């Protein structure tokens, strides 16, 4: 369950939230099991936050800082995560169907058993990411870097690939 004080602070003003995060970086925000459906969270700092089971469907998380956050089982269906930093996130069983992850940084993230159907990951940095048993059916994986990524058991039917140039 989310901390109501953290949730109220975030929903009040993104700039104030980000300033609070800089001042109190040792606090781990607890926003578990919260609906952010359709929310405008552009450039929000949710690094190292607890986001387990939260719903970010159709939310704008472009350029957001999510590095180190725990979002296992979270829903990002149709969300805009372009240019977001998702490094070292725990995202097991998360749903990213139809999400926009263009130019996102997912280095060393754990995305086992995730649903990436029809997601756009064009130009995303995927180095060292664990995608075991993930579903990339019909995803746009053009110009991505899968160096040292784990993809055992991943489904890639009708996924679109081109090399990173």
C-alpha cells in the first residue's frame, strides 16, 4: 500500500516533488498499488521508488528517472516512456504492451516475464538486461543494443529488427 504522504506530495506538483527527492534522496518513496492511469509525469524522479503493482497505463513518463525502482507487476500499457531512465529496475511480470520506450535506457534492468507486445523500443539501450521469457511479439526493436542481454525463452514473433548504426 502506498504511503499517503508520498502520494499527496507527488500529485501536488512534479517540480516540488523532484526538489524534495533531491533534498531527501535517502527516502525511498512508497507508491505501491497506485493508479497513475493517464497521469502526466514528464521528467518525474521516481528513482529507487517502490512501484510494485502500480498502474501507469497511458501515463506520460517521458524523460522520467526510474532507475533502481521496484515495479514488479506494474502496468505500463500504452505509456510514454521515451527517453526515460529505467536502469537497474526490477520489472518482473510488468506489462509494457503498446508502450513507447524509444531511446529509453534499460541497462541491467530485470524484465523477466514481461509483456512487451507491440512496444516501441527503437534506439533503446538494453545492454545487460534480463529479458528471459519476455514477450516481444510485434515489438519495434530497431536500432536497439542487446549486448550481453539475456533473452532465453523470449518470444519475438513478428518483431521488427534493424541494426544499430
